[in-house]
């Protein structure tokens, strides 16, 4: 939105780089948005295929953002891959894993993926959410509205652990998400919490079987 500005710290003498601040433009200047996760999810459509929530860690704090994917038949020659706010090369890797490990033919389809709200996500912990959003769009079947997902995907289709897993789960629970899908290795190191179901998956294939 034109009323909001994202400020990312590329150099920081007193803390971690990569921190993101979200500010609202108003009559007196810029004021900090205290709960940016709610801002990024405010316009998320319910029961929409290709939509999922990712708890991403920008700097030291987790933020919840919406990942969207849209697939469509490539009608005009070569298929296109368009990524907004995500690494295009990483998207290509995940599409190859989806094709080979899930048996979902995607070579003749256009694929569009984005992070809603203008955020940019570069960490590999976004792999699982991105892959599930693409599969959801391919199958035209929405994922549960109360699901959040994170984790890295290896070339063999395995789900790998990521940093700050427990903080991601806590932030998801705080925002009312009752299910969190994550790698089996991360789930083994997190104590079960009231009000949230940890959906542990060893592979992308297992994750898709659980959800579809």
C-alpha cells in the first residue's frame, strides 16, 4: 500500500542486519506499525487456492506474511516463471522438486508467485510454504485457513530444520493459527503447546499427503 513503507537495515552497528521496520505514513510523518503481521494478513482472502501463511524471520523477530501462487496453462510458447518478493532461482529449484518428487507435471504451466504486501523473503525457510502454495494452485484446492508452514526443502524432497523454529511457532499461535507444518527435526525440538497442532513432516511428499 502507498500508505506504508518498509525499511530494511543493511548495515547496523548496534544489532543484526536484515531487520525490517514497517512504518505508516500519516499527516505528521512516519510512525511505527507495532504489529506488522496483522497488517500483512489483513486482506488475505478466505478459502483461496494458492494462498498460505509463512512465519518468516527478518532479523531477530518473526513476521507472518502471505505467500501466493497461481499456475495456468502456458498458451503462448514457453512457460513463464514470475516471482515477486522471492528468489526466482529458488522457485525454479522447488518446481523441479515438485515435478520429480510429487509427480506433478508443471513444465507446460505458467507459474506466478509473490509475497503479498510488498515484503521480500530471501530465506530458505520459505521453501515449504512456497511449494505448498504452488501445489494448492495446481490442484485448485485451498489449504486450511488456520495453517502456517515453514521449512527448507532439499533436492531429495526432504524437509530440513531452520533457525528460530520455536519463535515462528509462537508467533503463529499468537495470531490465531491452530496448525503449523514444519520439519520433523524442528518439531522434535519444540515442546507441544496448547492451542496449536504441530504437523511434523519428514518430506514434502508427506506434507502434501497430510494436507491433500
